[in-house]
C-alpha cells in the first residue's frame, strides 16, 4: 500500500478567523487568530471587528497562511481512494458500486 500522507510534514488543517473576547456581553474586543496545525498565532485585541480583520489579513501574510498545504486539502485518505478506483476500473464494473472491492485483500472485521 502507498505511504500515508501523515508521514509528510504537512499540517492537518488550518483556520483563520476573527474571535470576540466573549460571547455573552455586548461590549467586546476582537482579535485575529490563525491556526496552522498545532501552531497558533494571534493579534492584539481591538475594539472593532474591522480593525481586527485588517490585522488578521496582515497576520495571514506573515504566516504565509494561503501558501501552506494541508492534508485536509488533499481530501481524506487519498491513497485509499486511488486504490479503490483502480480496483473498480480493473473489475469491469459499470454500476458505480464500490462495495466489496477491497474485501479480497483483507478480512472484514
């Protein structure tokens, strides 16, 4: 079987958002937060959401947020999907049912 994508140094996922200091009060402060894998980056707290969003965009540039590739971008289990598609093509099926293709290789639990 092909190597798992978890062997690579790609982070699992990434997020970028503006978060409030609290949800239950009307008076809030806002901060921009970027998470790439296990690494967290945050801006200072600002009185308006617009200020925090502006600083968040700067933080995304600094961390190269949009350049980082993640395993979520690949989709889940890309190697398994390729193997199943190859077995489907080799089986000669045309009914779009992938059920049972991998049962020949391993015992079912």
